[in-house]
């Protein structure tokens, strides 16, 4: 039995929307890292010891999420074409851990800003 072409198209479009969500989240974290570094440098009048490091971690996590999203998109596309479904596992856990680290970094940014 031949798969429904409309269903297949919807599935591919859903895969693309999911990639775009990963992409938006990654780009947002990169922007957050850049903005926080600039804001900390301006608000403290100098270079606090951790501002560059915290910003760099946020930027790296954002880039990591874009890479994970691209990998999931490609593997999802291939699985759709092969009519094989396997739910996500490690990438979801890795992304969740990355966001948890980002939340801790955001708290550190808040503490650094409130300390000035």
C-alpha cells in the first residue's frame, strides 16, 4: 500500500517546523550570550571575571542546539522517507541538560548584574 502523499508532506513540514524551533532557540541563546556580555561590561564599567566565560557558554549552548536540531532534522527526514519511526532519546536529554545549564548561567548573570 502506497503512503498518502498529503500525509507524507505534512510529516515533512512538521519535521521542518521542529527544526526551526531548535534553530530559534539556539539563535536566541547566542543573542542572549552576546547581549549579556555587553550589558555586564557596560553596567560594571569593566570586565567582571565571569562575564566572558558565562557569555561564551551561552553562545556555545546555542550553537550546540542548532547542531542537534539540524541532526534531528536530517535523521527525521531520512526516517520519514524510509517509513520508519523511532522516538527521540539522547538528543532530547542533551538539549534539556543544555537548557538547564543555560538557566544556571542566566541566574549567574542576574546575580552579577544585581551586584553592581
